[in-house]
């Protein structure tokens, strides 16, 4: 998107200000469809840092996610928690992952997340 959609920026700002990770959203970015719940950046960073810290091979990278989040600017990214990339009849990963998407790269979006059932 040349200019980020003001509505999605507002949604991201409300997630940031409310510190909630319950907002379901599905976006199209770079040809991929990502579905899940938005989380505030600080919450997202903390969770990624914890996962990395617990890894024998990746522990040293956890510090990169411990930096404080600037609150004096509009959000530039969406931070997905328990998210999946939709591909065919399945979501990857099945258990959900942590994705960071630049708002300016979102070409389409809808409120709600998609799930599969047997």
C-alpha cells in the first residue's frame, strides 16, 4: 500500500493502547494470507524473547526483542499472536505462530480470523 489504510492503523493503535491480544484479523500481504489475533508490540516482543531465550541455539537473539517500544508514534506494524499462514486447506503452523507485518504492505484485510474444521 503506498499510504497505509487509516482504519487499520486505528485498529492497530487501539490494540496498542488497550494492551489486548484478542482482536482477530486476517490480512493479505505479499500474496500470503495471514490470520490470527493482534497483540500489542510489547507483548509480542516479550513472547518472542521468551521463546528465543528458551532455545539452546537461538538464546543469544532474545535480547534483540527486549528493547523498549516507542509509544509516541502511530503503529507501523501489525503483531500477530497465535497466527497462521493460510495455504490451501491448512494453516501453517497448525498451532499458530508469531508474525510481524508492515501495515504499508497490507493489500487487503478483514476483521476475524479463519480456522479449519474437519
